[in-house]
């Protein structure tokens, strides 16, 4: 049904699909798994590919937002000091902090994908690493788009501006698996084992 009307990511057109009275022939069933966490290789492969891909997408959003923020600061001038805002120490500090956050998330993405390719690391830690990567990439994108909105001035707040669109898309990361709450539960289980109650 054509019900896709989100705050961001409008171009994806992920409308609702309802399956009613659908039957699947037994020979079309590839795998049957119990409900809940599983170490099944197919499930892991799909999850690992999704988390690393979505992490890369959000880092791409962060990259573009940082580029726009730098352009905004170079083009705008302080009404008080008469100099380019790119020379303002507070704004330089803001942008540097966001860029450092993005660099850390990029290093994490490279490390995780390299270890995946090399089949390195402990199996018990893989889900925790993947959800942490995705969470850090989304955080970097939200921070970068927020900073770009801040330094860009009022024109960036227009719903049609590129930086506003990037910010809306970055905010959508909180809904992609794994959510922050789910990610923290996964990391806690990797550290402490499953909850006893």
C-alpha cells in the first residue's frame, strides 16, 4: 500500500506490504530456524553485510555534511569581527570535534570489514562489534549534519536544503537495525552473558 511518508529517506519508497493467506511450498523453504538469537551462518552473513553497508552509508552522509559545513564556514563572514567564519575558534573547534568522531567511526568500519574479510576475531564478539559499528556511524552522521545545520545559518533550515535532507536521513538511522537499545543489549550480552531473569 502506498503509505511511505517519512520525515526523511523519501526516495526509498519502502511502502507497507501485507501478505494474506500466502502459502510457501515446502521445497521453497531454504532454512528453518528457531525464533531468537542464532549463530546460523546465513543469518550472520546477512546481518554482517547489512550492518557494514548501512554503516558506510551513514559515514557517507557524515562526509557530505562535513564538506558542506566547511563550505558554509568559508563563505560566511562574521558580522562582528568581519572575518570568515572559518577563522572563528569556536566553530573550528565544533567542526574538528565532529570530524574526529567521523574519523573514529571510519577506522572502526575499516577494522570490522577487514576482520570480516579475513575471518578474524572471536565469533562471540561479532554481533556486538557489528551493532557498535552501525551505532557509531549513525552518531557520526547525526553529529555532522547537526554541525552543518548550525554553521550554515538559517538558509540550511529550509526543508528543501541539502543539509536539511541529509539531517533527516541521518536521523532515520535510529530506526535501522539494530536500534541503540538493541545494540546495547547485544553488547551487554557479549560482555556479561544473557540476562538471568
